[in-house]
């Protein structure tokens, strides 16, 4: 299903943090420069980040491949490794393997309309694709971006979102589950934004990334809009160890025994709709 992973991607490479910023209480952004060469990733791929003496964790690349010289990650402090990662800053070094996995089907999407639906940290992998599309804007049709977060303070990449919002060639809307006193925008789940979007189902790809609970409801809304199952694109998360199809840890409960790290993390809904859990 996927091309063989390049041999060089298996090797641990040294990456230096050249910039870091706390985005929210739980998410920190890092810009990393690899020793020797560029990462050369595709939007939707991930790297294995290694912290010496602690271990490895998969993290999506959140910058577009159109940005050369360095790449970016956004890390939520979820457990041992990711919490330790938050103590790192400019000048510190990490180990990087990858890029791994099948990214978003950019070639297939070229020439078509796109509807991005991101919930919470799901904006991290989607930001890579959104910025790729914006940097190659003429190659794509209409672009809709729908964002959802728990509260206004949890919304990631605020200044970049403002830029997307102001573009005349992007139809942007966002919502929060719970407002704060300064919030003047939509309040409600991300699914509430979908009925208001006018799309041509024949030539639209819906790209959905967010917490697992979100998928079922967003997919139901996209199917109501008559989007074909093969044009609904999802990025899935599973516990991973090797990141390259060798250990079996990330197997998806599916008759075809997909490995999330190698066959995904990006799948069409048509491919994974028979899984017990998305
Ligand atoms: C393809 C892929 C891309 C990812 N991209 C990002 C990203 O861009 N930013 C980011 O912050 N995180 C991302 N994650 C999740 C990240 O890998 C986990 O949060 C991390 O592995 C946790 O490691 P830890 O040592 O900090 O936590 P641990 O101490 O190992 O565990 C802390 C808690 O998190 C749970 N957990 C661990 N791994 C996962 C997982 N994969 N899914 C759900 N729960 C998990 C554990 O069960 C435990 O409850 C991604 C995961 C995958 C598979
Ligand atoms: S993480 Fe080892 S097979 Fe996917």
C-alpha cells in the first residue's frame, strides 16, 4: 500500500531546536533543524522524536514542506516523554527518525475543492497541509477551513488563523465549546458549522483531523452532504513503537490488518469504515 520506507528514515538523526514557544497551557511549538539535510516530509507524515534515556513518541510535522531548512512540531504534554519535551528550549537537541507514514493524498486532491475540519490538536497535522495548499493556491479549487476548540484560549496558532481568516480565497469559520467573556464568535460543536458550507460533493475532499470522538459525528455530516466515502480523508492515532511497520503495536482493528504507522496515519473513510474504532 505504501512505498517502502527510505533506509535513511530509519536512522536516528540529530535535530536542534532553533525556536520554541508555549502556545497554550498544554501545547508547546518547536522549530527543529536537522543536522546535514532537510526532513523532506509530505503533509500528514510524522516523525519519531527520541529523548535520550526516556524513549520515543510519534509527533506529526505541523509545518508545510514548502518551508525549507527546518520543520515544526506541536507537542501536547500528555505523559512522560511529551512532558519532558516541554522543558526543552532553543539550543537543545533531540533525536529524530522519519518522516514516516502515508500523508494526505495531495496529488489526488489537486484541482479539487477542499474542506478542512480540525478539532483541538488536529490542527497540527492539518496546518502542514493548509499551508501547503495556501503556498500552491492556484492548484486547488475552493478552500473551506472549519476549526473547533474547547475554549478560545485553547485555539492554537491564533495569529496564523487571523491570516487565513482575512484571505479572500479561503472560506473560514471557527467555533468553541465554551466561550469566555471576550469571545464574539460561534459557540457550539464543530459539526454545527458543516450544514452552512455550500460544497459540490463531486469535486470536494473533506479532510478531518481531531479527537476520536469527533470523527463519527463529522463523518455523518459529510455523508449528509453526499461526499463520497473515498473523498473523506482522516488521520488516525494509535499507540506506536517502531513507527515503520515492524512491531505490530499500531495495528488497526480491521479485516485488512492495517498498520497505522505504515498504511496511515492518513486513510480514506472508505478504507477504515469497518474498523470498530476510528
Ligand atoms: C501518527 C501520530 C501523530 C501524533 N501527532 C502528535 C502531535 O502532533 N502532537 C502531540 O502532542 N501528540 C501527537 N501524537 C500523540 C503522541 O504520540 C502521544 O501523546 C505520545 O506518544 C505520548 O507519549 P508520552 O511518553 O508523553 O506519554 P505516556 O507516558 O506514554 O502516556 C501518557 C498517556 O497518553 C496515552 N497515549 C500514549 N500514546 C498515545 C497515542 N498515540 N494516542 C492516544 N493516547 C496515547 C497513554 O495511554 C497514557 O494514558 C501523535 C500520535 C500518533 C500515533
Ligand atoms: S508502530 Fe510498529 S508496526 Fe506500527
